[in-house]
């Protein structure tokens, strides 16, 4: 199988630099990193890709069975790393991709040498002693709305997720990204994302890790960032002066500064 075609892999930047893999979240694609790439390309080799079912990936490669768990998406990431024969890459995952990166790093330790988790959440549903930000009823209603009227759900939720009311064009961009995704494939990814519980997987992380949280984020509240930071020994937590769940779009300067600072500190 041609992994490059399957996942619409793009490689750019400095071929002699350390490789940074940028992985998008639910309903998005690699274009969401367009404000991050320019900050990296002079010193780093940058790899972007789309998960199967997203962006310009090959839809014929989609399998509901494979992508009904985060492990299926992690296999996409691992197979991209294998196809490019990456070693000691830095995996930057936004939202659910932060947890996908944790799984991928556990699957292929020699290929992923550090993690950057942008607005991560290991579990979205509240539990005893844990605040994920949503009740089980909240998530059930969210998924029911998404499955019954995906376009309507996208129009209503995108501005809320983006959280930048003063810049409505960002919410519009996220809505368009959602709407460009096949509804059936999006339904699978949504259920896999919002019903996941990756808290125990955080214990497997043994590589340098940066946790980037936003000061205000309705999808991943501050308690979640603190939980992730505490669960990964030696991790670094940075709270960005940003609102919403997509700081690489709404606050790219602060996001890039934190990312570059972390990368510069790696051996």
C-alpha cells in the first residue's frame, strides 16, 4: 500500500533537521498547521499527513472496524513513520491526536522520541475524581446530534470549539473543515474520540513531553491539562494565553514560541 497516497503525506523543511510530525485532530486536516509550518521549516524537517477519513486521504482505505478505536489512528501514524523510516521524531498532536501520539510512541519507541500535546484530553466524560468537561449525557446528546444532522452540528459546534468570537472567520474555517469530511467517517471518528478513555495510557509515556493547554477551552478545561501533566513524569506544562481548542490557529505566535522552546531544549 502507498502510505504517502493513503494519508496524503507531505514532507517539507530542512532535510538535515530533526523531524517534527504534525498530526491534526477530529474533523480537521493537515492544513490546520499552516501557521505552524513556517516557524519550523528553516531548522526542522516537517511531516504532515491526514488520517484516513480526513482531508485528502484515500477514502477507499477507510475501515470502520479499524477506526473504531484510537489504536487504528495510531497505526496510521506509525505506518507513516515507518514509510519515511523516521527515527527519534517529535510527534505534535492536536486534541485527540495527543492521545494518538501516546499510543503511537508506545507502538514504535525508536521512531518517536518526544511528544507535544496541544489541548489534549485523555477522557472527555467526567468520572469519579476526574473532570473531563462533559457528563455522559452531554456526550450522548453531542453524538446523537452529530449523527442525525452532521452539517447542522458542524455549523453550531465549530464556533464553540474554536472559541474566538472576535474572529468569526476561524469558526467558519473549522466549520468548513468539518463539512468537508464524509459524515459517515466523521461519525466513526467522533465516537472513537469522545468515548475514549486513555488515562491509563499516559503511564506508558517515557519520552520528553510538552503539554500545551489554553487558558480557556470548553473541550479540554484546565483540570485536564493538569491531570495530563501530573500523569506524565517529567512533562512540561505551558498554559497559553489563548481561548478555544485550536491555539495553533487562534494564537499561533504563542503556540509556536512554546513549541520552538521545547524543541530547542531536546537533545
